[in-house]
């Protein structure tokens, strides 16, 4: 996946059009063509189109298969290592969807998930809190209610996690539960 290196680049009109064409071929119409869906999203994602990048993350996270006369055909193989790489890249670019998903993945993953390249996802409360904190501090978060919900998630991690790093820190949990009152 080649992406424009300027993390502040603005999606071009053509990348926006490519994103919508990709959506059209993915599910918005009766003309489903998963190969074109993937190709257009990939093109749009090369120009920092957050929604396109997030869609490409999900494609690698789940893979794309189709059934033709009872035969399964892989369009894109599931690749968790690539999915995580894309998700962290767009999280670093202040994409709120990605930051939220990363907080959820690291905070709720109850087992180690392997790919052909090794361990990809595992419970890591520090990474979860890191991504949730980035989300709270992100100016792109739409509402204060979203920030309150995210603060609550962090508080729950501090209250319930038995990891060595946290050891159920009730005072820290309360700081996040009181976030709306600050």
C-alpha cells in the first residue's frame, strides 16, 4: 500500500470520487464487483482519504471472498499484519475511526491473534489507553459526548484490568469517570 507521505495532505477531488466509486461497486448498488471495489478504494487510499484507508483496513482485516456456483473465490486474502499497519498509520494521521478501533482492539482483545507473520493483536492496556487518549485530544472528535464515552472506556480499563502495569487503579479510574465534570 503506497500512501502519500505528507500526513497532512488533503484528499483530492479524484480520491473522493474514487472512494465513492469503490463504495458503489462494494455495496451501494446492485452492481457488486469486489475487485473494482477493492481497486478503487486502494487508489483513493493512496491520497490520504481517511474513509478509503479505513475501508482498506477492513478489507485486510476480514478478507473479501465471493461465492460463484457454490465455489469460494478469494478476492483479497485476510492479512491481519497489513490491517494493523494500515490502522496504526491512519491513527497517526488523526483519523478518529482508526484511533477508536485501535483503543477497542488493544483494550478488549482477550486472546492473542496470530497471522502468518506472527503475533498481531493481543491485549495491551497501555496501547489501548494511548489510542483512547489520542482520540480524546483529537480536535476532529465531533462531540463532547464522544469524549465522555471514550473517557469512560479508559476508566473501565483502569478499574477492571489486572495487568501488571495497571493493577486496578481506582483513583485513576475515577479521574476518567469524572472527566465530564472537569
